[in-house]
């Protein structure tokens, strides 16, 4: 029998993420019980502070619990999270966590959890001061990733890590085919929403608090979509003109595909993804916006199989990456990503760049984008590609957002309220 106790539901989800390597978003999306706001907050918060909570566990447990009892360990993490971050009254946090044990059918765990949590409360201030001597615990980042960020952003690493641990805002992209941003903004305000317009993107509105999309005015009619401001910059950087043939490679879930079609009428757009399941989501998004593109479930890099006689004026390569720029939205990345993943991702990026470049017309533009903050996937990747590709030239991006690099521009997490993102525009010499 399923439990409706939010702490039990959250502990089971955490176990799947931490010990089975499953991603949080699909676990939440595919569980009706996980629609409870408390379940979501417990999962997001516990994963955001996973390394710090783990450090507490290591101090309080004589030895790790057996694999079959990792659900009990996850309940302890939730107890710590409630006490430290939710500011739940101590007695309530202990009682609620202990009370959840009965749903696990492990009677012994009741006394165990009670003892560990009360032991934490007795030593709380001294224990936190002790573990926070380590950057790993204080910033709640695994050592390998902490090291990469320190090396990449020597002057900014603390702000980067702190930004990654913030809750991300909900951002809307106004469909300018239907109305101006100002008109929709006024409509939002008149229906009780509080929000601000972005200063760096003319389609973006940043909500003060998250909302159910179906409560947004005219959402079902395609008036707006949910998309971070940084991701909304892509369509403008493509420099689109009516009549162009455009490729959106690695297109799912379709946010940028929709924005490309909203940005310029009269385009012939092909959106590619290697997952038919994910392409269903792209189609749903385009249908809601009343927009059309050709959708292909293929490997974008295998161009001879699907684009033998096709050449493009514009290509958007939203490349597979470490997603280190969107950790504030996906805190499970800190648990799931591994050091040796980066080299594999770099090879994928390199291969996609090379293969897709062959399908770009002379004078055409390829926009390379990642939601990464690691130079190996961004500036260094583009520098190497330009150096070995005679007809490739990096175009300078003049903008009031991000940081100008030798190649492209980098946005760090929470700069101008945006996710961490990288963009480079490559022009094919005639």
C-alpha cells in the first residue's frame, strides 16, 4: 500500500536519486504523490544541500546503514533539512520524522532516528561549525566539481556556488506573435501576479513567485511559455530572416524551437532529437503555440542518414553538456554527475559541431549553446574547433549580458537573474 506521508514519499524519491542514479525531474513528474509542494521542497532542498547533510550523517553515524536501510538514512537527511533550512520547530521536525518511520515497516528505526536527530540538536551549532570548515560541506558541492569551478572562476567561485544553491525564479517568454510584452505584463499585474520585466531580453518576464502554468492568463492559448531568460537569448542570436531553412539540433523539450518560430515568420524549421518520447513534448509545446516544424527522431550528428540533400541557413546546436549552469533548477546534478562524464560530453560536442558544420551553407551561422559553466565545454571547445576548421569564424557577440570571452559569451548563474549559459556564434566563410 502506498503511503501518503510526504516525508516517506520524499525519502523514497531521494533513495532513487542518491543510490540508484535516477534523475529527480522525471521521478517527480511521473508520481502523482509528488505533486504535493512539501514533497517537492523536501526533495529539492535535500539534494541542494546533499553534501552538507551527508557530512552531518558521517559525524553522527558510527557506520553507514546497510543498503536495504537507505530509506531510513534518507529520512534522517530530511529531518536535518527541516531543522536547518525549513526552520521547522525542533520538536516538530523530530516527531514528524520519527512518525514517518511506521510507513517503512521498520520498528527498530523509530528509536534510532529519534536518537540521531536529538543527538544532532544537542550538538547542532558546534557540529555545523566543524563541518563547515570544509568547502565541500559549506557550499554543498562534491570535491571534484568544486575544484573545477574554483579553477575556472578563480575570482568568482564563491558567488557561483552560492548562486547555484539559490532557488531559481520562474521566467515567462511572451509570444510576440500574439501580443507585446508590455501588454502581457499589464495583464499579469491586473490578475494579481507580481513580476518584473527583464532588462536584457525583450520577451522575458520574471515572476516574484512560481505559479501553476494554468493560472497564467491565456497560457493554454499560447500567450506565454516558461523558459529562463538565458535560454530566451538564443533566438535573437540566430539573426533569423523569413525564408531561411533552420535546424534546431537536440531540440527537446522544444522551448527554443517555439521561440525561433515566434521570433520570425516564414521560416522552414527542422527540429531534431534522438528520443521519440521527448519529441512528443516538442510537438505538444508547438501545438499549444499553434506553430509548426518538421520533427525528426534521429541522431543529429548522423547527418548522412537524415539530411543528405539538405543545407541550412542557420543551425542551433544546444549541445549535450554537464548542465553545471542550471544546478539551481536541477540540484540532483551534484549527485548524478561524475568527473569522467566531462570528457565524454566534450567528445559528443566535438562530434556534433563537426558533423553539423558540414550542413551549414556558406555565410550561414551556427549558434553553439550550453547550460554549462565549464570552459572545457565552452570557450575551449570553440577555440579548438575554429583552430582546426578553415572556414569557421567566431563572431563577436555585442551584448549587455554575460562576460565577453575570446570566443563567445558566458553567463554565470544568477547574473541578471539568469541561469548559467554559454553562447558562441560561428559564421561559415564563403
